[in-house]
């Protein structure tokens, strides 16, 4: 059985294209030559994972008139979910990714007519044990339909037993531009940060470096509006951070559906960006746009916005549950969470003989660096250590880590910390470093790092400055 823990099968990365070849695919047509290195693509891509991805835009040109298709090798569905990232044209026939069983399309996904890679998760529990293929389709040159981009991007096809309910970051302004928005008026010059926020405003509560801000060199005088690209509402909630003026209809953020405002929120006449949440479950399947409006030039005549995020109900109630636990249990709750988050278990009794065997086994696993392989199995550990599977499970169950997989993840986190501090790795993203340290996906990395360290990877990185 694959995996380092018997109770949970590991994710299978079907293809992340990091080998620079379409090894698991057959090619048709001319659109897909080889996986494309993101450094060779002129237009910035958001949400990139790793260095390579499938991109049907031949030779990186602006308009792709070539067409083609990637057809995966057949595989048996033996996990509950298939996830992947997709961007590019929004056309469910000509620019799409399809799951095919018995020559029938049973699942399909498209981009949103932009260069933002967003995750799609297919529930395939109903198809367990059946053979399937995946198609990545580019069957439309740009002039065919002006409303859709003439190419498609796809990456990180992963099979998993669990759905992670990942958040989709619609906009966090971290590219330092308003390139994803239609800009009207003069109020919105560029996204702001600590350096280019003009006196007398001091902003608090935003995340990352940048946030949308209509307060510029002339302070509150200028007016304007940002309008997002249309998007299909596929999640239960939209959350966002909002600060600035409290002037309904004048300094506000609006959600529009069918050209009507269905939600609107303002600041509180201060510089604090506060969280807000819109319940959009009843709007699923409909097309929406978001407006960030500054139509007011007197006191507090500006708006501040950051982290527009789409999420599902499980995520929202999970956050409420976590905050309730912290609130009710206080320091006791924090202590329990840390104990569950792979902290040493000092009350575990272990014989001197087992303790000696465990230390030897830990040393073998650590020095062999087998944990850097995200597909390592317990059989691999037996090969390098000459310990039986039963002995490995028994020794780590008595250890401070509780299980072998917890120890492997601890080593991966420590390896990530060391590599992040190495000046030679300054050019690499945290995700690419994490993958080199043995993490199979962005989600597993963030979840594991937070569980072990009680802070996020970004918070840890900031602590090094």
C-alpha cells in the first residue's frame, strides 16, 4: 500500500509537468508542443505552481490560431477527487478540460478568460474503479468567438481521497497593478503599500504588500471606480477586507448580478480594513462582477479593499468553529490545538531498548533524506532501514511524533526553513522550495506547516526579515 500512514492513502500527482515533457499524454494537433516554462511567457500568470504547465498558446504568441488536444493515458479512478488548476478561455466546448468515461464527457471545466490559474475539484466517488481519460482541449482560434481567449492553461492534476475545500483568491492585488480590473476616473492610480500610502492615512488590516486604495496625492479629491472581469459564482461565500469611508453608494464595494447590486459594503470612516462576508449560495451558476467605488470627495472620501476570496460553506463554518474553540477554551484550547498539531508528547512511555531503536531509525530516515520524495512509502523506509513495517509503525506510535508520516512532515518543514534562509534560493517561490522539500501540493504544505509551527509560511518568512 502506498503512503507512510496506513489510515490515509497519499495524494497522487498524475502530472504537474515539472519534467518538461508530456509523459502521461498523447498529443493531437499543433497547440501543445511541450510544457511551457512560465519564465518564457510574456503575460504575467497568477496562481502559478512550479515552473512548467500545459499551455496551448504556441510559441508564446498573443493570438493562437493553432488547435490541438492533450489526451491522457488511461487510468483507473481509485481516489475520491480529481483536482487541477486551469486558466485561459471560457468556452465549455472549445477551451476546456474534460473527464471522459466510456467515451462520454462526465465532468468539464474552463478558464475565466484571464491568466489566473484557479483550482477545480471534481468529485469522482461515483466512478470508483472505472477507467477514464482526461482531455485538455484547445479547439478555437481567437477570432472564432471574441468573448473567449483562444488558448488554455492547465497544471497540477492530482488524485486525492479528501477534498481540501481550498479557498480561491479572486484578487489580492499582490501583482502591484490593476491589470485585472477596468479602471475609471483618477482615484485608483496603483495598489498601495506601506511605502506609497500618502499622509495622513495609516492603513491597518490588509494582507501581503498591496491593497486597492483610492487615496492618492490629492487625498480624497479624485473619484473613480474599479470593475472586475465577469466571473461565474461557483462558491458559497465571498469574503473581503474593506476600510475607508462610510458613505453608502459612494465609497463602497458592490457585488452586481444582472446589472443589479445584490450586496454592498462600506468602510467605517477609519483606516482599518475589516473582514466582510457575502452569502452567495443562492446565486450559484450566475455571472457576477465586483465594483470598488469612490464617488465622494469630502471627508473620508476614499475606499480600501484587499483579499477578495471565494470559499465554500465548509470553510466558513470551520473558521467559525476554530474561533469558537479559541474563544471558549482560551489558553487551554491553544494548548490542545498545539498538541494535536504534532507537538512532542512528553507523556509517552517508551522502553530504553525501543528508545535506542527509534533514535537509530530517525537518524536513518533523516540522513537518507528519503522524506524529500513526496511519493515515499513505508516500503521505501523498510528498504533503507532494514526495519519491518510493523516495527516502524510501532516505534513511531510511541514517539513524540505519534506516527511516521508526522515525523516525515516535521523533517520536511525543517528542510523548508533551512532552504528558505539560504540566499541561493531567493529567486524561488515558497511553493517551489516546499516541493523540493517533499510536499506534494500547496495545500498539504500550508496545512502541515501551520499545524507544526502554529504560524503560516508567510508569517515565518516575514519573521526572518
